């Protein structure tokens, strides 16, 4: 299968490594920065230098291939999806942007190729897990989806380090969040809904952020009373972010906020990804709850390359989606929702195993939760 990978940053590199070593994909990795392509060339992957804002050049690059994997910033999603449609290639991306996903869904209507956005961690895997837990309830009362991409060793006042895109981080802190309340779909405010919980003896907070639900609101509309997604952080983070956005009014100057974060908040490769889903409701006349949890840590691969937890989980998400598509386990045309992937298929996939499937790495204490959920 011939693949064009757009974007060769940390996530793009992790995607390329997985697919290159898998042996079933011919990859062209493209970027507008020649220096960013060096690592790909060292890996043995073909490269292309392209200006992503040049529509004709992008279409020429995509034409003749089977699929496009978009690992560019979220604001490029719609432009790349349009080029993919015109070029007749299948489209996969990692966007968390709600508006971009809606545009892509419209592009996919009646298309001869497949469009599958939101293939990362959240949105992405979190929706697959939540949908799986909810499938056997007779009456779903509540679905809570919680995800954190966190430093393993927080030391600053924010209790946070940069582990992924600053653009994506600010986007999810500043835009309305989809939810279902009392059976009705609605938009709720980011940074609200603060709650606290503990997992494995560690205290966390969670609050509303945009984009993590993916398409699950539409999928479960009319079937669930309450559904929401919140980002997980260490206690105290939310209040400091609200101070920056509201009291310093950086919500109105997001580029300045991004510059401050890039300058003052260090990045880290020593991170942990936390996934926590609870579903409660009625089953065979009883009120029950199912829980799915994961902690995935940064690790060093067999070839000696160190990868962060967010690299591992995000790359695994889009690679597993592509792999399952290639194997014929997903529709071949139109818009594909993440929750159309069966969780057992995902966890059994060679790439999805990163989340703790057969042969994958798994945080101690999480296996019993998964087995109970899968057996339900």
C-alpha cells in the first residue's frame, strides 16, 4: 500500500518508524522544511519537499498513491482533505478540531474514497474504548471520558510540560466543548466542570476541553443521558490556565499565549498518557458501571530509539486505523468514525498493542479492568 505521510515532526517520525518497520507500506514522507526530512532519510524512508499551502503541488504529490496520513497542525486538515479527495486517495488524520471534522464529513459524503479523521489518542482511541463499554447497556445513563498527556515528573507551577502540539493544546483550551446533558447535545465551556479523582494513588484533576469526544456525541445521541470528555492534569493546573486566558486576556491573543508556552514551559520525553473511561447504566435490570483504564509510559524501543508516551499512543492510533482499513475491517469509502473500530480488533492489531493488547506494554494494575470490560 502506497502512503504519503504529511508532516515529519515527533509524531510523524513515530508513524513513519512503525509503518516502515511493518513492511506492508511504501512511504513517502513530506515536509516543507528540508531539515525535518533528514531523520526520515536516515530511517530509509523516501522523502519529498513540498509547500503544503501550494494546492497544486500537494495534489501532484498525493496523486497515484493509495492513502494520505496527515500529521500536520489541525488548521491544515481541511485543505489537505480537499486535496486528498481531488487526488482520489484515502484520507486519515489526527485532528482534534471540531469544525475541521465537520467539513471533512461533508467532503466524504458520496466520495469514492474513505475519510477517517481523528485517529489519535483523544479523539481516537478514547472513543473506541468508550463505545465498546457502552455497547451492552440496555439504558446508558452516563459516559465519562478522561485523558491526560502528562509529564511523569512535574516540577513547575503549572505541573505540566509540553508533550505535544502547542497549537492543539491552546485550541482545546479555548473552544467550546461538545457534550450531552439530560439527553440533549449542547456546547459547554472549556476549563469548566472541574473535578478531582485519584488513580493508582495519584491525585488528578479534570476539566472540559474541546475535541476529545470526536463523533461520539452523534453516535450515541438519543442513547445516553450524559456524555462528556475532560482533559486530565495534576491539581492546580486548571486555575493557572484560567488566569492566563481570562485575567490576562490571552484568550484574545492566542499567538502570544503560544509564544509564552513555547518559551517558558519545557518539553519532555519523560511522560505518561492516562486513559480513564467509565460507563454507567442499566443492564438486565441492574444499575452497573464498567471501567476501562490505561497508563502508558515513555519507553525505549528495541532499536534504541526513545519515544514519548504521546508519540507512542498517537502514532499507534493512526497506524492501527490504517492497518485495519488495509485488512478490510473498515468501510472503503465515505466518512469513517473512530467508534466503527471494534476495541478487540484495535488491541489485537500489531500497532494497537501499544495500548496494552496482546503482547503490548501495559501499566501494572490495568489488565483486570480491561479483561472485565472485554468480557462484559
